[in-house]
C-alpha cells in the first residue's frame, strides 16, 4: 500500500461529500499535474457517503463511487489528469472510425464508457473483464451513461483452446475492483506487481480467437497476458491488421519482441503515447525503452494506416 494511504483513507473515507466536492473543485489540476494535497486526497479514495460522481472536466460522464484506484483518481483529478489521459484522445479517435471493437481488460469501464459513446451507429463493441466485481461496476457505469451498445463478457480471454476456467490472482493490497488481476500461467509481470498475490476465484475462460471475428480495433490491458493473446491472434492480425492499443509493462521481453516483429513482418507502425502526442518507435527501441519514464504512459498504439485526427 502507498505510504500514507491508511491515514488518507481514514480521513477521506469520513469526509462529508460537500466538503470533498468543494476541495476537488478548488484543487482541480486543470489538465496539469495534480498538486501534493490532491495527490494525498487521492490516496484516500472516494468518501464513503458518495454514491456517484461526475467528472470535473466532463460532467456529462457519471460513475459509481466503487472502491477503485481508477475511479478514485478520476474523482479527484478529473479525466484530463486522471486515468491514462495520454491514451484517451487516440482511443476515442479510433473508436469513432471502428466497425468492431474488442476491449480485453475493461476493469470498471472508464475506457469502455468513453469508447462506447464514441463508436458510430451499428458498430459492435465487446468488453471482456474477468474480475466479477469489476465487471459488474463496468456494466453499472455503462448503464449510468446510457451506453447500450456494449456487450460485457465476464471472463478471462485466454490463448489456449479448450480451457473453460482459469484461476484469477490479485495482489493482497489491491482494492475491491483491482487494477491488477492476472492469471498465474505464462504471465509476464514485474516481480513487485505480483508479490503477495492471493487467489480470488476460478473464472470462466474464453478463447481469444472466438472473439476476433470482424474486429478492426483491439485494446489489451490484461496484466502480462498480452504476448500470449496477441500470439494466438496472429493470423487475424496478419490478415486484417486491426489497430492495437497495448499496455507494455517493464519486464515483458516476450511482448516487446512480438510487437517488434509485428512492425518488421506485418506492416505495423508502433507509437508511444505521450502528452505531446504519438511518437513513432523503431522496432529495436521496443526491447529496452521505459515508456513510463520517457512518455508518462505505458500503452503503445500499433496501426498499419495513417493516424486519425484526435
């Protein structure tokens, strides 16, 4: 747990909603970096008496006050400084052009809500989330925002054929809707993220190949299973070259090698996503670059076409 978090959770948890709302409005980062007070408040999560909240900088969007690092950050910081803001404008731009979207690792549905609102009429959107509490939060947030076009699948996407269920692990200090929930077999994760993990339950498994028909936009945030799922989807990638948004953590050599091969063999171009916009990466850079240190975001965008306007 982050240093200072227990005291912050005690104070913020008891905070009256009116006071918390006044504080977050007064301290709003306005697209810049949050100050130290706002960072401390964020460590405390969302006050327990808050049921739902609207984003400070996008009040059209409303979310449930679930115990979640993602939602806590969005509550205190808003969308522009909140969760992965470097990624959001490009995700929306590609969603607007997509005919079939597959999101693997939807968590509480922040990008699902944003993408579901952006896709055009008739577009297909499937969001897959293995953690049952997170999946329920995702469904509820879609309903709160009037998004009816997204199908939520409560399952873990897997690369193995014939597997019907898999164990799901969560680090012991994660919240009710964890940002990290992963499969034990074949996962590439930095050791510090996997330390102290505890099993949650066995969850339904779905072969990723069964989800790919017609998909022209694919987002993967699956805590170390990205390399396995992309390898299983390679035939679809080679034939149809959908745009890809992929989380690339440190200590993921198999994923990085696969992404480099997609660029050298299958016509993709890879971009790091930063506040100043996408920066194209050479395939040889993927093996060693620290995306967070260099660009403030651990996701990359791969596409075989020109970038749309965000």
